C-alpha cells in the first residue's frame, strides 16, 4: 500500500482498531450483570429469555455484516465506520427507552446492525494494509488489547447499575461508540482510494459470493470460526446464571469474569509472538484439539456426578471457562486471516461474508443452549463439546 496508508504508528493503529472492536465486546459483556434484573422486570415468567438481549444484538450484527462490506467497497471505509456508529447510538437510545422485552430486543437488534459497520470496515482496513501472517499478528495484538474491555465490562456494568439502574448501561454504550468513531475519523486516513472502489451490483455480489465459497480453505475457515464462536456465545450467555444459581457467586461475578478475561488475553499475546513461526493452521488445530480434550473430560465428569460438590465443581468450571476464552485468542484472529488471505482484492465483501456467516451461524447454535439452562452445567457442557468436536473434524480437512 502507499506510505500514506501507514500514517499511524503501529501501536496507535492497534489501539484504535482494538477500541472499535471492543465496542462489540462492551455491548455484550456489560449487559451480563443486568440480565437477572432485566429478566425480573421485563420477563418475570421466563427469566431465561433475558439472554436473548445478548443474542438479538449478535444476530443484528451478523445480519448487518452482509451489507456493510459491499458498502465499504463502494463508499470507502470511513463512511461505513461513521454511519454504523450513528445507527448503533440510535439503537442504544431506543434500548434505554424500551418498556418491554420485545422492544428492548428490537433496539438491541438495531444496535447490532450499527456495530456491523465498524466491525467489517475496520477489518477491511487491516486487510488493506496487512496480509497473511502479518495480518494475523496485528489481529492478535488487537485481540490482546481488546481483551481488557470484556475483562472490565461486567464490573463497569455493575457499577453503572448501582448508580443508574440497568438502563444507564446504554448511555455508556453511546459514549464508548462515539469515542472509537471520533478517534478513527480524526486519525486514520482512508485506506481504499476512489479508483479502487467497486459499485454494488447484483453481479458483483454474486461473483464475490461464488468466489468466496469456491475456495475450500475459506469455506472451512468460516465453518470452523462458526463453531468456535458458538462456544464463546454459549459460555457468555449462560455464565452469569451459572455463577449465580449453581455456584452462588452473583455478587463477585464481575471480578471472577475480569480474572478469566485477563488470563485468556495472555493467549492472544502468545499467538502474536508465535504465529509467524508456527503458522496459523497449526495453532488453530492444536488449540481446538486441546479444548476438545478438556470439554470431553468436563462432560464425562458431569455425567459421573464428580462435579456435584461446588468445592470441586467451581474450580473445574473456572478452568474450563478460561480455556474456552483462551481458545478464542488462539483461533479467531488466525481463522479470520486464513479466510481473508486469498481475498484481498474483494476485502470488504469477503469480510462481510466471513463475518456474517460465522456470526449468524454461531448465535443460531448458541441460542438454544442458553434457553436450555436448567440450573446445571449439562446443557452448556454438551453444547460446547458438540461444537468443538465439529470444529476439530473440519480443521483436520483444512488444506495447507
């Protein structure tokens, strides 16, 4: 790329990119302490439905991702980042004012649609400037910085609730999104010059979709990312209920969650340090296999009743949850890079397809698991085991 496209120092570029990505994590994790109160106020007859506040946001983000990539290829990256942030803030205002769970879910869906713009456009910016293992390295640094936000988000959400109630969290969402969008607007030059932009046409989208799904490595990377993401959403959407109803640690949940997120963030740093030498495929294969072993042991222990005692069950659950979060740091950045590696010439559209398919697929898999929560770890353990088993089989077919 021309030198002007590398205007930002790499450290600032990573921090800025991480702050924009972190809006998504903040939008999910800051809601976790509020789920019991939302369930009690807006869905007293079925508190499990409060978890749909997470899934509706993610579903909106996944659906919006189909469109934001082509838009960023046609209009440039900046306008999509800025327009998405505005729509996100509108959704946050609507959520703040919602008086029923149904209206809240619609508002969260709009928030998700808005978040898809910055999510896809900033990934295309990274691909505009970097490629291959270097892109994976940058994304690993981004994920490492990004980890700080989900680590602090539940605690921040709990503090906000203490002063303003659960509705005040949506005001924090508005401020966080505006901060990232303004930083990007002031500091990052446009990385897609006008002469390289592509108009949106049915033929262009059709040819792009055909190209994406005609490459075996890309299809497998998307599928694996779908199953890996689903384990993350399964864990996140049930972890507050698990800590509260199974282990009686609702009050200390934000602190436990912060510890888990910070530990798992170290694995993003590890990935950044070793991915260039070891390779993306090797790290993903190893990480998913290790998680399959751990999840199999947890499921067997549950079946045998070995985790019925909270003295044993709690540390085992914590170790397992940390291992799931840590797997994300060793896989998602690499899987994104694997999927995008042969698609630099259609980076925006490719980022849309990759992000949309994996996100919608993941939340579709995770939603039923969260709704099956019955006061035990069994639905979660079975869901994670099946998803990771499928991901492991798909990685074995991944070509070099």
